[in-house]
C-alpha cells in the first residue's frame, strides 16, 4: 500500500490591525503641527473616514520636540525632510498609541517639569496600559477627567 503524504501549503492571511497615519505640517509662524489619524481598515469597520485621534503643536510640541522626533524616527518617520505641503506617513499601531496618548496628555499642560514626568511615565508604560488609557481618553463621556487622573498619577511624588 502506497503511503500518501499530504502537502499543506502555508497561506499568508492579511494582518487585521487598525491603520494609523502621521500627518505633519507647518502652520503660521513656521511652527510644526503633528497629528495622529486613524484610517478606515478591516479592523475598525465603524470608521468610514479618517478620524483625528490626537495632535500637538506650538509651545508644548517645542518643549517635547526632541522626544517626539526620536519616537517618530524609531517608527521610520523623518520630519526633517518634510515637503512644503506637509507629510503623511503610515505608522504602526503601538507607536501610534503611545504618541496619541502623549499628545492628548501634554496638550493642555503648562509646567515643563510635569511634562517631563508625564512623558517619561508614558514611555515606561506597557503597550496594553497605554492602549487602555488612550481608549479611556477617546471613548469616555468626560475624557478630561481621565487625562487629569493620568497626569496626577504620573506627576505624584513617589512615597
């Protein structure tokens, strides 16, 4: 009796992940504005048009510009070679989550030292924790309260 060997071919299925994009442009006074947008994808069927998740510009972006440019460079996005009409570049989900949370948390802040503590705290978070906080900030009825709680947690002195 002849033995049959089954030949199984590997089928590569497309990854089902949310799709994000970084948009950067120069605004009045040659200031930089960086935004994170979520794009329609099979993983997010409720999104039919691009949705702005977070953005940062002006003084708070300038204060944290080195940190943000470093994160973008790690994600493969270089703003130094940005065209005149702006830049649109895809970004991985984990990098988009951290940057969006960072932008939302830093946007209303004024204290430089508190900004440093918050940015370091967000960088130290696990991916799941950052996703949790961003989800709370995006989908809650009062996102200001969530972001205020996060700021308090990250700037409270260690005891």
